[in-house]
C-alpha cells in the first residue's frame, strides 16, 4: 500500500496560527500545477512499483484547484503509477468558503470521493480570532451542501484550546458535528508556532497564551463525547465511526511508503525521508530545468525506531514489541516503558503497548522518553 500527497501552496489569506508553506498570490497557480505534473512523472520510480491506494490533496488550500487541474493530476497518476481507480481513497482538503453549490457540482464530476473540511469552529468569534477566510454561516452551509450533493465520506477539522473558545462553545462545536452525522473528526489543540501572527500577538500581549488546563479539559471532553457517539479514537487527534478511518493518514502512522509532490512536500520510502524546497519560485525554477529540488536523509536504525514509537504510540493499534525487536531496541523500550506501565499511562496486551485514556494527552512526552539517541 502506498500513497501520494500533493501540497497545493496557495491560500486566499493567512490564518494567524498557521506555519505551513503557502502563498496568498495565485498568480503562478497554472505554472505550479504544470511543475507538479513534471515532478509526478520524474518521481514515478520512487514507490518501487507499489500500487497507489490513496491520494491526498493538502496545503495550502486545494479547493482552489478546478476540475481541469484535478483531472490533469489523475491522468498523470494513472499513466505512470499502478492503481486500482475504483478502490482509491481520494481526499481533497477544502475551505468552507470555497464549497459553494456550483463548486461542489464541479467536484462531483471528478474522482474526489472524500472531503476534509477546515471548519475549525462554528463560532464567529473563534473564526475572526483565527483569521479564517470563512464565517460561521458558511461553516454550516458547506457541510449541508456537500451532503446534499451525495458525498458521505467527510471529515472536518476543529480546534480546541483557543482563548476565544469557552467550554460551552466547544460543546456546541462538537454537537454540531454530531447533528450533521459526520463520520470522521480531526481535532487539534491550538498551538502557538514560531514566526506566525499568533506568536506575535501572544508575545506582544495582544492575545492570551493557550491555557493548558483549558486545553486538557476540552480534550478530555472531546474524548468522552466522541466515545458516547460511537466514534473510535484511532489516533490522538482523529476520531471515526467504524469503517470511516482515513486510509491515507493511517498509512503514515503505520509506516507505509508515500510520495509527496509540490513545494515543502515530504516523501518516505521506508528507509529514507526527503523533502522538497519550501519556496515556490525555487521549486518552479528547478522543475522548469527538469530537476527536483529536495534534500534527503537516510534514516539510521535509531531514527527508524524513534519514528515507529512516535507514530504508532499515537494510534489505537499501539507499539508492537515484535517490530521493536526487529529494529533492535527491545531491551531499551522495555526498560523505559516500565514507569509508564506502573503509573497507568501505558497498558500492555501481549506484545502490544498502548496509551491509556490517562496517557493520551501525554503522548508526545511519553514517546520522547522512549526514544534512543541518534548515533
């Protein structure tokens, strides 16, 4: 199983919290699509012939693409990569303000069969604080419009822990998702990333920093409410009704190969990781010369172990001691995981170790304590 990820590096405006690579100018969109098509062709050997089972358009704002752009990508994939078109999961990230009835009808004519909608909140106050391009009315309307058009495989993003998101508003946001009967939810704590507008506001006192107690409280409420609604908490930030897991994102967490196309996109072939330059002009210039502008890192055994622990421990499938033994770090893992077993933060079932409900909010800290130093 392999996946292809497209990073579409354009947005209408910059959200205050976002540190992803993008440009707010669409001037070179057509040139970027052409360059990404060239990269897709140049990289056709990267996945070693493994069938592509998932395609994911992320960014940035992929919903700025039109039907012609998407069809060009699909045609190129089917020409150069082994696929089973009828079995593909094809996800398009979308902003609510882009999902007009006309746009949805256009997308209905493409192979896209799953939407990831960046709602973030159904509250006007939250959306203004985050500097989102859509408003609360559009947040509600887009979900209804997508469902009315016949799309069932949906996920929405919500953010908790914002200074503007009261516990009552957080409960209302979740209830809205439940009322729409959306089968998948991704939910993230607001984080203050360096070199973002939000970081500037916090550093200058124009915005309150994230309240860790509030964030923990809202995360716990999220876990309880989704469980009550029949969702599986299958990754720290992801919740799905049975049968509605994101196949693409699950492949990341399970260590499958994936190819990233576009500026700043990352790729992984099982033994190495590489990433493209995070600069639109440099990316275009290089692809116009028939070269892919990337850096590459061959993963050491220590790095492979650390990545496995970091990703698998975040999931409902957990860390398998058999895999850790294959990587050569069984004794190190067992020694360092023992305190977390004693404290009820990690639990063991035969050879599999998983975070308990108590441990899920501590996932990153637990994983870092299980790491080995890279030699």
